[in-house]
């Protein structure tokens, strides 16, 4: 009898353990595409900046590694892009330097006026969130004519925000080099390259310029918009579908978003600033904690979509308030009304919080 009872208790405990383990996995079910690990890049410091002329083979760039080739914005669920795109990054005390190489057999562009919607052409785009809080971030787009479309966003579009198109990045310098010809459809090109010098003062909120220190971490991503095109009457035209509308654009990115939307800043890659260039990236503990804040955020948005109000408890979302991350116990706490919520995560290693607008803030450091 005692042996049977002990066996029953053992099986019961084992089942509870297995249930907890499975429920921890299930809590991400349906959202896996938003929790793949973003790519990272270690940017080297330079004393002599590159000349911004579109030449990515200048000596200063030779010691900067290329990123991996771009992937489809949705990640591995879609085929790799047929045309290659890659990027290099450098920095000094005043600017972030970006070099991009875009393979393209037919280089074309039409938009020539600043702050027109450049992604209606094939383009290259940079997204920067210096504070890693998903708010107050910057977007810079350029086409093969070196036409700039730069924007400031106080928060993502999903949070009922618009873009400040009238914002122009002060001091921005850019150049494009076409490896072939532009807007001449009867030859074959190699592609085009881009160089940018983005002043830190241009991507700083407030009066004091935020210059990165050795070891600082920003969020960044790069996107390439590519349209299917054909030649008609001696000119490039976007290909149209049976409905007479242009076929949807292709979106190729450095760090896959998992969703066809660049305005999920929490999905961008990591940019590590290194004075020596020899630093190695390791995922900060605070970023592991944020995964669970974003899990609650996404589940709350799903819940709101069904009920037109936010859940008032983690239990309603099927999320445990106690999470183990790297053998450390973390506690989730949520305060919510029908129209707002705030979730905190806390452990001996620090804490952070997120609200219904996706604003992430550090509440405590180790």
C-alpha cells in the first residue's frame, strides 16, 4: 500500500512537472515566428572615417566584416532571396557608417524628390532604435538615384502612431554607386552600392548627443524592397497581376522580422559597438527577460482582438507568473484595466516593464 502510494505520488509529481514544462512551451505556440533570435553585428571603431562616395571597397571598409546575406522578411518559412544583399558597419565619435551592396541585374529608379515615398522604387532602408525601447526610432530609405526618404516615429504604427516625414536627419550624408547603368533596360548590370554617414546627433532625442560607448548595444535592421519589373516601350515598369495592380513587393532584410512589417522594433538585430573590434556578442540577460514581456504583450493584443478589452490577469492569458530563465527565478506581475496594462518582470538580475503601447523600460539593474 505504501509502495503504491509512493508510486502514485511520484507519477503525480512527474505529470505536474511535465505539464508545467509543456505549458511553458505551449505559451509561445502560434507566436514562434516572433521569437526567433535576431542577428547581431559587432561594429568596429575607426579613427579615419570612410569617404562617402558609394565606394565600398575603400581601404577603411576592408577590416569590417560583411553581414550574412539578407533573408526574406518572414524568415525561413520563405525561400532565400534570388538576389544578394549585405551590409558593413563602422563608427567613430560622431557618426555611424553604413555600406551596402545590392546585387541587381536591372538597376532602375524614378523618384527624385526628397521625402517622396522611396519604397515605391526598389530601395535600401535603415532602421535604428538607439534606446532599445521600441519608441522614438528612425528610418532612412534611399533608392538608386540617391533620393532620401527619412522619417521619425514616436512609436510603431501598430500603436496608433504616424510617421514624422518632415523630419530630416541633420548632417546625413549618402552616396550611391551604380555598377552598370541606371534606367537602361537593354543591358545587364551588376548592382548598386550605398554609403551613409549617419550622425549620432541625428538619432538622438534631447539636447545632448548620445555617442555610443564601447560595449553599448543598439537595435538596428536593414531592409531591401524589390519590385518585380518588366520592360515596356523601352522603360522599366512594375509587373501587374490579373487585377491590374502591381504585384506585391519583395521584402528582404538582414535580421528576419517573422512578419511582413518592419515596424516591430523588438524584432530588429543587435548592434554592438566595439572600440577594439574584437568584442564578441552575448545575449544580455535583460533581453531574455524581455521575451516574456513581449509574450504577454502579444497575448494581450490577441485577447483584445477577441474581446475588445485587455485581460486582467496572467491566468486569463495562460501565462505563469513565475518564469525560470538561466536557472534564475523571475516573477511576472501585471496591472490591467479594460484599456491599459503594464507588465513587469523581476529577478535578482534586474527588471523591466512593458505597457499596452509596447514601450519597454528598465526598472532595475543588477
